[in-house]
């Protein structure tokens, strides 16, 4: 996945909630809003967003796109695939129900796990993961310390609420074509 920041043209059409920036992946295949002060880092075939410079203390929001034809996953159980995507080495002491969100051209299944991070002083940690089936399949995960949940969980909600799929962006400096 390539990464770039662009100086926007004077009459660009990008619009986001005040205090947020827009992450556009694969020229508009997927986009969403995130807090403007967050640090964005590409890593292999994914992108990671952190609420502070990446460290043990930062929240890590990871996004991966899988180019799978829609007909290949149309009948796939999102709930089963979501649970299969989890790291089964992590011993969750609590797992939420699977939540569902349906958009015009996508479906989301997501859940939260609470666990004790035995490698880091037995700290209480949380992990949220969403599997999205749209024009492509997308996996979004968010890892953070439980004591920071109040400030970070609204970011998760905002990312999922602002997902837009398959709106090609010919010129990233100008934004999407508005008709």
C-alpha cells in the first residue's frame, strides 16, 4: 500500500467533521475520517493510525483491505469469519456480542475483547475488530489500554460511521467529484 500526503488545491471538495482528517486508501476504494492529530503509518499491506507517536502507550487502529470478489464472499458468514480472524492466543476474559451495521453497499460485523496483557505488567487491555463486506473485504482493528477507553471508543464509532467504499478519486489534491 503506497502512502502520500497531498497539498490540497484551493477549490478542493474534501469535507470532514472539524478536528478530523480523511484517510483515503487505494484511490478511494475505502475512506474514513480520523482525528487530525493522529499519526498515520503504512505497514506492509495495511495502514496503522496512532493517537500519539507509535509506542506501547499509543492506541493502534489498523486497516487492511483484501481484494476478494464480492460473489466469492456473498454467502460467507461475517460473524464466523470475524471470530476466525481473532488471535486465539490472546486469552479474553470477556467478549462482547457481535454488533452489526448495514450501509448502502456494505455490512459490518464487529466485537470487543477485554483481556489482561501478561507481557506488560498484567495491564487491562481492549481490542476491537470489525470485518466489513463491501466491494472488497476490509478488516479494522483497534488495540488500546482499558484506562483510555473513554477517549478512544468514540473514535472507533466515528471511523465506522464515516466509512465510504468505492468512490474513485482521480486527483487526491482536488477531492471527490461533486455533481
